[in-house]
């Protein structure tokens, strides 16, 4: 099971995924994010999967994106994900954006924070 920490920092949630991740585990993490966002009225999320098991297949990435978009787009106004540079793909980001979900992929926390705070 993927372990993860969800921490409220200022006006956003920081989510750190610590080990092996698959589609069903990602869906559970996304459901947990939604619950916290709704309970605390937080509308920005940074999720870091650089330490999660991977790389993920392109199909996995599209499933992650589709589920996050459908689940979070009405409650989360900005969703940044941090992914290892050597495995990052922007195709799933484009698909999510096309569904109206404001998501961006980053390879560093500093870049994600700059965008989230903008």
C-alpha cells in the first residue's frame, strides 16, 4: 500500500507519496485529498510522487489524470504534481487541462511552489 502524508501548509495541501503506487492506490490518495480539501476549505494541492515506485506506464498516467480531474476539479483550483525529470510526461497534463482541471507538472518543489503561490 502506498503510504502518504497530507499536511496543510499555509493555503495549500502538501502530499508526499512514499512508496509503491498504482492506479487504485492513487485513487485512494485522491479521495483522501478531496476529503481534506473539503473539510478545511483548501483549494490548492502539491503532490510529490518522486519517491513513489515507478515509472508508471503512459496508460497509468492517463488513468491518474482522468481520476484526479473528475474527482478534484470542482474543489481544487490548482493542482501541482512533482515527478522525476527522467519520467515526466506532459500528455496527461494536457488531457486534464482539457477537462477543465488546472494542473501543472513540475520536476522541483520550488517551481511547483512558485506556480501554486502565483
